[in-house]
């Protein structure tokens, strides 16, 4: 599977550039550029989904569920 498929998806048409996702990203994978959220360090994203949960306009989607088998 292509690793880019398991990154959060950011809809730039919905994004307002509020920066909430950037503030909650503990690995600094997100940034605001040209008034929109963008993934700037994709290799560092650990798919915690905090950015999706905090986005007030639902511009970020994490469409895959990560399950760790024990």
C-alpha cells in the first residue's frame, strides 16, 4: 500500500486556515501555508487523528482506522 494513502486528507476548499490542527500536531507535520493547512512533514505523521478531531470545519479526514492487534 502506498504510504501517502494513509495520511490525513486536507480539503483546502473547506480549510479556513485557523491553525487548530497545527497547534494540536505533536510531531509538527502540519503547517499553515497560503492561509491553508498543509502536510509539510508527511514522514513524521503518526496518524494520531488529533487534527481531524479538532478541525472545526471538518476539512481534515482520516479515512482509515488503525487497529493494533495484541
